[in-house]
C-alpha cells in the first residue's frame, strides 16, 4: 500500500493486484510547484480474490475485446479491473458519482471526477498492456481558473477598455478565486510589473487591474450589477477592496499616485491626500507629496510636510518607508536646515 498525496487535501491509497505473486505499485506525487515526482516500489503480496469487492455501481468500457470495469462502492472506493488484474483507489475527496466519467481510448483508460465544493477536475490515467492495468499519471484542470487567468492577462497588458466591456460569467464557488489573498497578490504583482514600463503604460496597467478587481468584488462577492457603476474612480476601488477586508492597498495606490503626478498632477495630489488620511503612518506618502511640492516650487507646502514628517518619524515606533536604513533621506533635513538625525 502506498499513500500518495496530491495538492491540497487530495489523497489516494493505491493497490495493484495481479494474478502473479508480485505487486507493482506506482505512486505519483503532485508537488506544490506543479511538477510530478514518481516513485516505484515492488512489494511482495499474496493473491487476492476479485470476489472480495462488495456490491457496487459498475461502469464499463472496452479496449479491443477486453472488458474494463469501474466499480464504485458505497464508501467511494474505486475498483478498476479486467479479467487479469485490478486496482483499488480510495478517494479522500469523496467525489460525486454523478460527476464521474469513465472512458477508454486505444489502450488508455481515463477516470475524471470533480472535486467537491470546487470547480477543479481531476483525471486519473491508466494504461492497459499485456493484460495488466498500469497507473500512468494524474492531471488537474479548471475551466474557470483559465477564465480568471485570461482576464488577469488582459489587465496586465493595460487593456482597460476591454476590461470595462468584458462580460463577466457566473462562477460557482467564486470565493476560491476572488478573495483577499489572491486580490492582494494581484495588486502587488501589477506594481512590480509596471516598474519598467512608460508612465502611460503604467497608468493603463494599474487602472486595468484596479477596475478588474473591483468588478469581481461587486459581481462575485456582493452580487451587484457592474454595468451600473463607474469604475474610473480610486474611491470606488478602495471601497470595494475594504468591503472584503483588503486593507493593505497603500503600496498599489501610492504607485498609482506617483504615475499620476507625472501625467495628471492635480489628481495625483488628490490621491496622495486620500492615502495620507487612510494610512497616516505611511511616511512615504508624506515624503512623495512633499517632494512633489518642492519640485513644483511650492516650497512652503513642502516645508510643512517635511516638518510633520520628521516629527512623526521621531514619535512613531512602527513606520513604513521603503529604505534600508529606516532613516529619512538627508535632503529632507537639508531642506529644513535641520542637523542630521
């Protein structure tokens, strides 16, 4: 007996019983990175009678003149057998029998079933050769995940108009795709991707991702009609994100503000002020706003922000700034005529 673990909670106990006294057990493990690792063990065992299989539902297919039977018992055990050999599969996921498909093609046998409470399907593949059944591999696929990935790819290309016109389709168990962890990762990924792009391209990508995630939240989480909403608004985005508990969007919105400062200065300032009110301990937001005022000749406004920045830095125990040294840049003290801290 070999305990074969798959991604998530999927687990099989696999037996291969032959007419001879030797049992060849093939176990494959689907690793987290998607790769298949195979181990083969040879185990001595006694003959076992096929008659020991309990009463069960039977599915059949043919390979040439050989009848292959798939039996499913009340405990969701799967028995794959022909005249000479059989395998016993015990499936931990308890698949619905109505979703199970069984077919033969040439010398291959396929068992496909849907994982409960998900859209993920698994296919077990076997080979029938020399009157013996041999386990080949296990594959998983999810049509809805493919749809999600295609939408993300569209957003990462900055195709904002296509995102806005995209017709959303109903997805069972949508929370598996549309959740805080996945959307937060998508926001972070889009920020990293835009670093090497032009300002205009960066703007298109960030807005596309923000609109896409907002559409998903309204449609799949809140069951609202997305075509009745205006999505070119960062306050609508943040409202949607916060509604599901996604509250670490400051890095994404700060990157968006930085791009706007180069293309739409007034709107960029507006977004920074909004961020400052939402994340008062994010000192980088204050620094970016102060630097922008300084560069535009509004040194009075910049000095006020720099003073607040130094004071807050001195009084805060935990603060956010993307610098290795946890110190404010020297130019801020120089512009304030302050001694270096």
